[in-house]
């Protein structure tokens, strides 16, 4: 996942930072994406932030 993942994990180290995954579709092909395309990003977000901080 590259630099995005590194920066995402760094942000998660701050207790006042939360993640909103509602715009993740922007990482997928605009007119052909499906839920399977976004799953790796959602799964990754749950790691550093945990389920309670991802909306």
C-alpha cells in the first residue's frame, strides 16, 4: 500500500485522530469499482485505528 499506509499508521498513533473511510472509493477505478476493490483498504484501516475509530 506504500506511503499511504505508512502515513495512515503514523496518524493512528495520535489519540485525537480518527479515520473516515467513506471516501475510499477514490482509490478505485471510477466507474468499475466494487466492494472487493476497497476491502484491503478497510481491512488495513481497522488495524491501526481499530473498529471503534473507523467510520
